[in-house]
């Protein structure tokens, strides 16, 4: 069975309470539950990791190769700042899908630039919970085509 690691960046643990007008009312727990259900349907194994700390995310990506065949990542604010996360993804050569709940191109200009995008196979942005589900499906498709 193929294995997919889902990584959530900073402040995503606060979903539900955090800026509901932007991110909706869904909690991270509900997102992970929906992903676990989708993973079961697609017959893949899924694991979740959330951290507010850039270095911890870099470490998790560095170790991902021990377990994961693909990564789905919402780097949150680090999307726009983290050379370290981009380099970690480039270093491991595991197919990666970048996801965002909100449409980052409809928001403040500083969110329009993703430093992560060049290290990802593709990006899904703006569909709320569905960004994650579509992201998981995209990762599954990438693994099938491998
Ligand atoms: C986000 C978008 C980022 O700009 C923001 O910093 C987040 C969440 C999203 O899922 O829409 O924390 O990645």
C-alpha cells in the first residue's frame, strides 16, 4: 500500500477558531478525519504531522523518505518565506502536492508568491477542505503514474 504524509504548517491547529471568514469553521481534526476516509477509499495509508516550527517541518520532510511515497503539504505562512522547507522538498525527491484552504492569489500581495511551488508537482488553492482532498487524490494519481 502506498503511503502519503500530510504536513500542516503553523496556525492550522487553530482552524475552527482562526479567521473563520477566511478559512471556514472546519477544524484540523475534521480535515484529518476526511483525509483518512479518502485515503481508505483510495487504498493508501496516510499519516499526519503538524508543527508551527520551521525546523521541525524541515526535519519531518528529511525523514519522510523512510516512510512516505508522496507528501501533501500546507506550509501555511511558511509558503511565503521558507527557503529551508523548499530546499528540504527538493532534497528528498518525493512527489509533493502543495495545498491551501484559501485562494492565496485573491488575498494580500505577499501571499501571491509561493517559495514552495517550484519544489512541488502542483498546487491546489482556494477550495477549503476540498483542497486537501483534491491534493490527496493528486498525490495518489502521481504515484499511479510513477
Ligand atoms: C494558507 C494560506 C497562507 O497564506 C496562510 O499563511 C495560512 C494558510 C491556506 O491554507 O490558505 O496560514 O496556507
